[in-house]
C-alpha cells in the first residue's frame, strides 16, 4: 500500500519495503544514479529518492522531469545529508505521467497573478500547497470548536427567496429566458430566487428549536467590487445561539478567533514557516499577539471619538453614523489598542433589520471583531426577538412582511433572546497565512469578470 510522504518523513525507524508516489520537484543526475526530490502534496517536505541506474524503470529517467508523476518502491534509510533525516533507496521506478517542456511550474519564482491564471496547477507549488492544507485544517478546526461545545451543524439553503442583508446584491437563479426575466410567473420556483448571501435567517429557525447551531458553507454576493478583500463566492461560518445576549455573542466570537489562531500556531507540518519566509516575516509574532491577549471592547461611539481625536488623516471620512473602514479598524487594533478589538452598539441606521434595538432607541446590539492586519473578521448581533419591533423594522427597511412571515413566526411562537455572527472563512485564512489577497486563499476565485474553471 502506498504510504503518504507526510507519514514517511515522520517515521521513527527505517523501512525495508516502502511504496510512495508523487510529483517530481527536481531531478539531479550523476554518472550512474539520480537524485529525485518527490512530493505528494501531503506536507511541505520532499522525500529524496536515490535511484541507481541498474534498477527497473530507470530507463525512463530522462522523462522524469519536474512535474512528472512517478511511483517508487524501495528502502527508507537514514540520510547522510545535512538537513534531512531520511532518504529512500529506490528498488524500482515507474513513470506514471510525463510533464513536457511546457510545464509552467519550473523551478523559479512565479507571481501570484500568474499563478491565479493556472489555478488548476498552483496547488503543486510549495506556497499554495501550504495555503490549501491550512484551509483544510482550519475547516476541520471550525467543526471541532463547535462540536466540542455541543453545537448542531445545520445545512442552510444555498438557493433562497430571502435577502438577509437587504442590500439587493444577490445573484438571481432563474430558468426564464432573457425576454421574460423581469417576470416571476412561470419561473422554476414560482417566485424570485437567489443564491444566498447568508444562512443566518434560516439558521435562526433551528436555533429557536435546537438551541445552539452553526452553519458553514458557501455564500454569494453580486457586489461589483474588485478589491483584495472581496469575492463573489466565499465561505461563511455562522453560529446562532438561543437564550443568548450580545455579551455572550462577543464571548463566543472572540473564543472562536483565538481557537483558530492557536490551531494555526500549533500545526506541525511546517506550513507556517513558509508563510513567514515568503509572505510575512512578522506573521507568527502577530498570531501569538492575538492568541495571548484579551480582546478590548469599545462602543462604536467611543471608537469614532478615538478616531476623530487620533490626529491621523484617513482616506475615508470618520464621523458618527458612517461605517468604519478597514483603515479605521486597523488603526484601532494596531496603533491605539495594540490588541484585538470588539466594537459594539452601532447606529441603527447603518445596520440590517434583524438586529435588536437598544433601549436608547439609537443603537442596535451589533458587534464586529477586529484583528491586526485585516480589520473586521467577524460581524454579528443579538437578534430582535420582539415581534412588534421586528414588524416595525420591516416597514422601516421597505421589506414585504409576507415574504418574512415565517421569520416573524419565530417571535410569535415562543420567542427567546438569541444571537449569532458570521465569520468570513477566507478573511480568517488571510489572517493566519499572511496572504494579502482573498483570491489566494480560495481554490478557484470568483470575482467580477472572472469565473474560470
């Protein structure tokens, strides 16, 4: 049976009968033997293969170039070379797939822009292999975090008739021809349907029955924004907790951030080292900074006052009633508080209809978790559980109450205080890898004007 190179490199003892396979990183030939650096994608490290010219399969060595796939059988022995514990003495080689001279990933540096154009091959590079292994590990850590706390995993719909954020930036799903697109009659679902921007509203229905739930899946936003932080398709982690207020919501969000950061710090595959070396030399220090410090909590009003008195000139205006921008969030975390920051109680005018109105009748129980280097990484709130207030919000936001009758029923039948939040999974990955562009932490980026593969 084939052994993963990850496990081979972790072995404590030699092995007389080893079977591995992978892609060739490099090959170096001597007079009667060759050195092959083999990687199967399971870890950053390569396994050095020493292949004697007399072994079966060596006759194809000229075709075993960078990018070619091979199968190797032989012995694992201690390596005399510095910097590596093991090497493999090949007993046989088998060429599985050639990589001709036009293989684009030769042994040289490649720009992120170029690698995005060959996203089907970029996972074979050291850096992007590390990125997507980190993505896999953190996805598992998300589930582990919630399962350890007795949360129930709920699959909320990808196709929905509800606009959670009320911004209208949704992709419509329709079977109607172009000349009937403005109509609803005869469409597949009998009404307008869209790709979801959030599983929150549907998640609330399960929280109001099962107490603690979370959803983790793809979401979509038709926002024509070509920035390094936005994508049309992205993944969201969205817990909803019954019998919970804003303080409990902030506790949960901050705990999740710390849990994922610690998981990234504690992985032993060497991937964090490559991010430090090639992406962000201060990455580990920043992650340890977040993992070791309590979060500062300040109200939106106090945050605006601090920003206005900072003496800094920002590109975007700072004023009460305006959303905080990334540069404002980073100033709070990196320069003023010098720690992660949770901002809470935002003006009701700049937040969606579902957030609970505070007693001051001016602010809602919203919160954003901000981290150094990124800014906002979590956004959430206590939800409005009072039926009369929610119905009033429908009117103020111009929403059809009939379309949200099922949502109002949660307040009509056994209403409870409840809260939740959304964490952008790609934002978290950008934070723990140091990658500056969201396109580089998602396997196949969907952005305005780009839907390759």
